[in-house]
C-alpha cells in the first residue's frame, strides 16, 4: 500500500474540484479525503496501489472543466489512509 499527500494550487475552489477528485479516487479504488483550505488550495490524502495514486495525480493536474491547476505539490509514501473510502471533508 502506498500513500499520497497533495496540495493543489490554482483556481480549484468553487469549480467542483473536490467532487471531481472524489469521483476519480473512488473510480481508482482509493481511500482518503479531499478538502478546501483557507488559502485557496485543495488538500488531498489518498492511499492504495501506487499505479492508482499516480493516475490520481494525473487527474489532479488536469482538474474538471472550469478549474485551472497551476501546480500540484505531491509526496508519496507508505501506509494507508485512516478511512475506508474516499470522502470530501
């Protein structure tokens, strides 16, 4: 099991970005969470197979229609999320 922590910068709040991330993560079979941060970024924690996490990063970089992703800070590690499924916080 691998883990991912990501902070997404750009126009990513108020455009359906968190719902987009949840749908992508669930489609990939990942557990974790996504939340808006007060500074305008979106925070993502996910765990699952490394290949699925890499696919999620590609989706984070793309984002939904109406968003504009400037950059994604990401850190991969080992371990699991403290959740059974992927949720919006």
